């Protein structure tokens, strides 16, 4: 097959694929497009945690995390941790609204808007 024949075949293939997409209904969206642009109706309930038993952990100088007792691989970065709870290893029960981690950002903990925290008797 010559170079001109191959080039003509590629151009014809390209034109056919463009023509196939031309008859697509512009108002129709794929499941992937819908998932990427529309929020999940159930997402509101997933963003709130309530009465989670855990511990306060000092991550680095002046940075405090809340670590759930049943998931030691997770650390929440509270927006404001009251001074009286800044004790490494303190057993607590906490509630809050989970924040989003922006794309392409690496954080030491999942953002958490703390709505309630109290000491836990062990």
C-alpha cells in the first residue's frame, strides 16, 4: 500500500467518525458526563459525621488531627480545635461536616468543620 493510499484511508476514516458524531442529540449526555457535572443526591448525608469515637493526635507542631477509633488510617483536620482538647491521645467523641479536598492538593488530613466535640470516659 502506498503512502498516498494510506493517507487517503486515514482521512476517509476521520471523516466517517466525525459524521457519526454529527447525528448525536446535543441534549443527550452520557452517564460519565452526568456524573461529572451533577451532584449526587445522596452526597449530603455522606458529608456529615456524628458522634464518632476517636482520639486527638498531634500531627506536627501546632497541627491537630482527629482520628476515628475504628479507622486509624483516617485523620480529620478540624477547622478549629478548642485549646482544652489539644492533648495528644485524648479520647473524644466528635461530630462535623466533612470538607472537600481540592483537586491536585495533598493534605495530611481530611478537612472537617467541627460542630461538636467532648471528652470520652474510657
